[in-house]
C-alpha cells in the first residue's frame, strides 16, 4: 500500500452530475437539462454514445412490443432516431422489418431495429446535448467517489489537467459498471449472484467491399428456403461448420451477426466472443480487446475464403472500446427478476416499458438462451435507487436486476429510456426540494409521459 495525498485545485459544481455519456447518460443529461437542471456530463471517451459510437454496437435493438405492432420506447430515444435519420445516418425503426439485411436475417425480437451510422449518431447526440444546455467534458475518467452517510458529496476524476472534484445535488451513475456506486462503497454484485459469472464481451467492427449481390443473394436464397432464423441455421452457420472441420474457425460462435447500415454494403459485425472477462479490471479489458482484434482477423480470413461475395471484403474500422454486456449490478430498493419480466408484473412506480428478449450469451461456451417476453414489461424506478444512498441514481445496464433480467434491459433503447427517467427524476428533485431517491412518483410518471415516454400498466 502506498499513501498519496494531494490538494485538488479544480472543483466543479452543478445541480446534476451525469457520469458516463453512453446511451443512458445521454438520455439522463438531456432529460435533466430540459427539465430545468444545471447539468454537467462527463465521460472517459472523446464522444457521446458509448457502445453505440465508440463501441460500434448496432443497430439499436427493437423499441417495439414483442409482437412488433406498437412502438413502446419513444421520448428522447425516438427523437434521436428521427433526427439521425434526418441527418442521413439512420433508418427509423418503423420502416425496418425482421428477416432483412438490417436485422441480420433474424426475426425474433429483431423487428423494427434501427440501423445507424455511429459517426452521425455522435454528432446528433452532441447537438441534442448542447441544445438542451448540458455542459460536456470528454476524456474524464472517474476514479473515486466521496460519501457521507446516505449522500454522495463529490466525485473525483482525472482530467488532462490533473485530478478534479465534481460536486452536485444529485449524481447519476451511467458508467455501465456502477463505478460511482462502487467507489462510494455502496453494495453491488458482479454478474450472476449465484456464481459471479458474467456474459462474455465482444469487439464490434465494420466491414465493406463485398459483392453485395452475391452476399445478400445467398442470404435471400436461404431465407426463401426457410433456412434462416431458426436454431442452428443463422447467418453463415453452414459455412462456419465446414471451416471448423478444416481448422479455419476456432471461435466460440456458430454465426455472424452482419447488420447492414444506412449506407449500402457497409455492415456492423457482431461475432467475436471473449469469455471470463471482468471489464472492471484494466488488465482483463486490455486482454479482451487484444483477443477481439485477433478474432476479427480470423473472421475476415474466413469470410474471404468461404462466404460468397467476400473475396474483396475490407475492414473499415474496429471499435475503440470493448463491448461489455455485464459487470456490476447495484443493490437497489427493488431487484427486477426474469420472473417479473415474463409475468408482466405490475409496478406502481414503473417509469419505462420494454420488450427485447432475454438474450443470455453463455459465459463459458458458445451457447446461450434467447427467450421472447410476453408482449412487454415495465421497469420500476426503485431499481435505479441504491438501497443505501439518497442522492445517487443509476441508469442503464447496472440498475438493480438479476443477471437474467439484465440480459433483456441491457440493450441501448432501454438504457436511453432508463436514463430519461433518472434525469427527469433528478431535475424534479431539485425543483421540489426532495432527494432524487424520494421524488414524487406520480409527478415523475406524469412528466415522463408528457415528454413522450411510454409507460404501460
């Protein structure tokens, strides 16, 4: 142990501090600012959007009910989709069906996905943040949190200039890893409560240069023959089995998620898998990123050799950050379970509605679970409130829920929706003189609905 002491000169104050500018943090910051709070948003990257931009994760998974009939995630999320489409960088989910190149020829929970260009999305997110009046600081890494009793009193972070202290009335942890909560000594657990296992990480990449007529033509022929979207028959699985026999495929995946972008013949690729990764540890994350790059080279070699139309495939870009599905979950006032999701449990404090499938990637192999939900479910505000703190909220994948439940709500439309709920709650707390944890629920729900959110009972 080494004792280090230094006086921090730079102190920033605001009404609401949002830590993490990924989908949840973006939604939280815009919502808090639009509802009258002075908001400071900090992030370790040099852009907003997190997984959607630096992580190249896409498309946005479905924002519709499980029947694909009604859009149930709206508000700030829908505005983002509309504005990105107007900027030429997205296709609105209402115009996208399943079993197409935009959905990688999946149908279950893949109707009405949102294809988008990550670089355009980042610009639109910045426009929305600045127009709302949010103050943004990039390349800021949180490294500690101060707590006195049931209140956070400050967040310490490293800037280019050195350490800085950030003070706020309300803090919103949108780090994805519950970093603020953990640094403050609040109770969290890792992955599955029963064994600590976490879903594997991935490294997304974008590719182009295929002969699209051959590439898509093969998938269309398989679709028409009924050979796609069913167990053991997904994109390129038939060639992967052949390559595995020949020693040309060693990955723990038997399919390639290839999602076409609004630019024809440019694709987001989801195929790499790194198990046994604790992304809250620097060396684990470093190892996983390196392994992801190695796997991408193997995927590209495989596609050139086996996949029709891919002899000229080119790697456009690799994600600059690791795609993380699961790390910490906060110990909140309520733990959402997969049983709650499947039974559509009613919550008086529900603040958003969602319907993506329970999508569990096996932590120790190439299998998993993909279980569709019953029409839709709701998420209660209590899952965003740490049990031992009154002025900290969480949004995104680190809210209080079981590992199985998180396998559904971890995806980006829901992260934006929980972010909008947390940001709105923080702003209302400032207006009414309450702590964010004890904001008036009826007022919160009414405000969210007035501002475009969908809350089903």
